C-alpha cells in the first residue's frame, strides 16, 4: 500500500499530498479548538495513529477503520518503499542534536535511502520561506514534519503553496526522538 502510493512522483508544480495523524490528543484538541480543527480539515488524508480510534470506529462506523497506522511503523514501511522507488526524504523537526542522531540512524538502517536534507525544528516563522525553498530545491519527494501538535499542522497549512513540488508531506510528532545513536 505504502509502496503503491509512493511510486507516484509529484510533478514540479503539483500541490503536495498532506497526511496528518489523529490520536486521542488530536481528537480532544480538535473538539475544543476550532482553529485546530480547521487545520486538520486541510489534510488530504488523516491516519489513525492509535488503537483507541480503531476501537471507536468499530463502535460507531458502518465501515470501521481496518487498523491503526502508527507513524513509528509507517515510517519504516515508507523508507523501504522509498529505497525501492528512489524517492528522496527530507526531515524537519526535533532538536539539532536529535535530528542529527535520527539522520545517522536512518542512514545506517537504510543505506539506499536518498536523504534530500534535514533541519532541526526550532526556527522563527520569518525563516519559513527560506526553509521551504531549501526543501523544494533539494528535490524532496517526501517531507517528514516533526514539530509536535499543533505546530506541525499549522506549519504545513501555512506553507502549502511554498512546498509545491514536494510529493508528500507527513506530520510525524516526536518520531525523530525515537532513534538511538
Ligand atoms: N519540536 C520542534 N519544534 C518546536 C517544538 C517541538 O521541532 O518548536 C519537536 C520536539 O523537539 C519533538 C517534537 O517536536 O521532537 C514533539 O514531540 P511530541 O512527542 O511532543 O509530539 P506530539 O505528541 O505532539 O505528536
């Protein structure tokens, strides 16, 4: 599934396909904060990053969600598919120390993965135009945005136009903090 989805490379001027994650925290926040809900509604797809959402869907929906899609698992499926299809990943988020550790660990685990670039997640809004220009200039196919909720969704929505040409954008919370040196 991931492999099939990633096989399609974006055309240079195409709008990115943005995938956000929903979990209990996200649903609670979207319930009490309308501006956050409006950000979520800008996603092209929303995955269920937690088993509680799957259980709730089984209780409430005629067609329940088939399974959860934990970003920590999804990342590895996507990395394997990207190695096969030659797609380029860019990593944005975490502290300067942790993003370096994550990139080193990912390079070790997936030597065939093309890493378009990376940047820590601590910057001013005024820097975002330059950051997005660098991401696009690096021929990024898949951008992983790990700035935490709700900053990452706000970043993606605010910069959607600047990120034209990036195939996929996936929010990933604290993903980069999970990798070990
Ligand atoms: N982060 C960041 N920039 C910020 C604030 C947070 O890059 O301005 C990073 C932080 O270093 C951590 C991630 O965002 O790696 C948030 O992790 P958390 O597990 O809290 O994510 P969430 O639960 O919101 O998905």
